[in-house]
C-alpha cells in the first residue's frame, strides 16, 4: 500500500501561504514612503506614519503566523500520510 501526504492539509497550507503572500504585497507597505516630508509635515503626519508602521508590523506578524501554520500543516500531512487512492 502506497501512502501520500494528506492532500487536503497540503491544499490548506498552500492557501495559507497564498494569503501570506497577498498580505506581504499589500499597498500598506508603500504608505510610509508616500507620507514623507515631501508630502506633508507636522504632528498629524507623524501620527499617520506611526500608525502605518504599527499596521505593517501587524501584517508582518500575521504573515509569519500564516506561514508557521502552513509549515505545521505540511509537517502533519507528512507525519500522518493517507493511503493512495
């Protein structure tokens, strides 16, 4: 009997990696450059940049968590193979 990694778990892992890639490609990561001193100045601009950087860190954390979950699914799929159909 041949066994293979669980294809459903591998598909979920691919979906998580795809979502992480979409988060990484977000335009949010371009906002700090667009909000520089050439655009505007002052406390409101500084607060905006601080909030964008906070949001970027949250997105980076989310991407890392999605990739970690994908790795976990891939390990589980490999550790608990199913019979080939």
